[in-house]
C-alpha cells in the first residue's frame, strides 16, 4: 500500500463552490481506476472546523505503484495541474490499514494527522505503536476506515481516517469529504504491512 496526497491552498476569498462543482463533475472518473484502493476527494474551508486555509487536498491509498504512476504520468493528473498548478506530491509507504466500525457508511469528514518520527526512538516500537493507533481509530464509533503510512525521507508519520459524522474521534486536520472513489478498497491489505 502506498499513500499519496497533494494540496492546493487557495486564496482566502476563493469560492469553494468551484471545488465542489469540479469534484461533482469529475470525481467519478477514478471510480474504476485499476490499482487504486481509495481516493478521498477532500477539502478544507477557511474558518470551518478550525481550518486556517481554503484547501483542496485529495488523499489516495494505492494498491499498486503502476496504478499510481499511470495516474501521475498517464494524463489524469494533468487536469488538476491545469486547473490549479503543479503541486508537490507527498508520498508515504503504507504501515497499516483497517476497515472501521462504520465501513459501509459514506464518509462525511476525513482527518489527517502528520507528525515527525522523533530522533532516537526505536523504529520498530514506534511503528508498532502507529499500527496500534490505526486499529484504535478504526474501532471508534463512526470510523469508516483508518490508515497509517510513513515518509522515510522526511521521517514523517501520517494517520488518515474517514468518518461518517462531522464529529470525528481523531486529532488532526479535518477535511470535508466531497466524494470517495474506492475501486480497490476490498484489496487494500488489512493490518500491519511488515
């Protein structure tokens, strides 16, 4: 499993209805993308759920590198690049994935929590704790799914979770979910990835 996210931070007075309309128009295009586990079309709106910015930031869990590369280099990624500019694309190696207690529900919000992997920690113990946190998040009422991944270049851990209600039981940046494409969700391997 590979995690990926890019973000477009938009002006404070940007009409976020434009993002909603765009996702309503094109969100279904990845509903059957080979190699994709899930794509959560998510956005934050300045002043809502504590967000300091207007931001569109889709989050992906990939089953295959080929599917991810076909998205990035095969033309599909060119659409958002043309509309918003070319963003930095963050990538993490998957640590864990768990289906939640509300797995069949349509997600309303997503929570992303990024934090550094501290110097001096025992990596196996730290990552095992991250896996346990993923399972804890997934076991909470209203959790649709939870995942953890790590960027070993920046030594950054990310937890990403989807929730059926507007009051998630997770800390981090809260995003509104506009659409969920999940063609390979059933093929995302559950549990620890090593």
